[in-house]
C-alpha cells in the first residue's frame, strides 16, 4: 500500500503531466482569438462589435506579453534563434499599433472595420508561422514545455486580474 508521501509525490507528478504545456496553452489562445475575429466579421451591431474588439484586444495584449516575456526568450535561448523570434516581435508590434487604434473606440464605420480585419489577417499569419515553424522546433528542443506552461499560466492569471 502506498505511503502518504508516495501518494503525494504521485499526485504531484500526475498533476504536472496533466498541466497544459506552453504550446498547448498558446494554441488554445490562438483558437480563441481567431474565433473572436470570426465573430466580429459576422457581427452587425455596434455594441456587439465594440464588445468583441475589447475581448480581442485584451486577449492579444495578454497573449503577446506572455510570449514576449516568457516563451520567446526561452525559445531564442534553447534554439539559438536569430530569425523567428525577431520576426514574431515585429509582428506583435504591428498588432499592438492596431490595438491602440481600435481599443476603447466606437466602431464607427469602414475604417474601423478595416483595422480590425487587417489585425485579424496579421494574427492569422502570425499564428500560422508559430504553429508551423516555431512550435515544432520547440517540441523537438530540450525546452521544458510543462514548466514553461506553468510560468505562462501564472503570468496570464496575473495579467488577467490586472485588466479586470
């Protein structure tokens, strides 16, 4: 019969293996925000558009900060990357500029819709590159993706609380 300490150790290791790894967490964020962009394209009401843009901006703000503060530095160090991370940071800068142009603004017509649409296109491109190029390399590396996911989840929780 297992002792209490064995059960505790087993419980900790099995909860660690069940924890979402960094890539799983980022993929989940990607899916969520792409869904919000799809919802925006279908929306007709200014109230609904404003709410969706607020959600998109919050999700992207948190997501980009998590990547920039935790995932990208670990990826860059583990893979000696000099291309994917710098490009991803530049893509983030473009998205942040569009966030600044639409966040907390009234959805007032074609230009507003165009900014959100272009932001969605930038994000789709960025997601495709991360998922097809960066994530496979991260999986094949010596990065501890579970530990990274735990740190990213903690930062995400902290940032979410700050925003609300």
